């Protein structure tokens, strides 16, 4: 079967600590059961898109962006790309398996704090000129 790639758009979601982040994924997949892909869902390519983005949202909101200072072994989106990729692959495969689709790989392609999170840190406090 032909191997395909899906790259999601950047989506905004809150991590498990409430920080707004932008995240995107690449999912490498193929149709492993043509009959299931055709008869179980209306449009399997659209199904891959919707289910991959849904899994990404759920997975991203389950972990912090960065590990906390007091939790060295804590899995975090930025510091544990291999573990996060495996978790994402599992989440996507659970959704796509019933449609005859096999996920070969899933990984984060973009990860950043959302602009509204970065803005306060980048702006210097405004001071009035002395009178």
C-alpha cells in the first residue's frame, strides 16, 4: 500500500498547566484494509485529518509544555519528543485502526507558546518620562 503523509495546521490548545501553546503534527499512514477504509468511513483522507487533529489536542492537553523544576522525570512536550511521538502515534492509531488505516509514525512538527503567552514576556514595561 502507498504510504501517505498528513501535516496538520498549527492549532492552539492549552497544555495541562493551562498555558496556551501552538502545536502541529506530521502523521505517516497507509491504508492497510481497503474494504474498511472505503466502507467504514465516508472519506478516509478527511477522517485521517480530523482524527489526527483530535488526538493531537487531547495529547497536548495531557502534558506540560516544559517539565516543572521539581519533577525531573516528568514527561513534557518540549523535553521528551520520542515519548510524546509514541503516545501520539498510539492515540492516532486507536482512532484510525477501525477504518483500516495503519499509522507508521506520528511526531510533533511545531511546538511553541502561543503568541498571547509570549507577548507579556517580550514587552518591556513602559515608563513615563520624568516631568
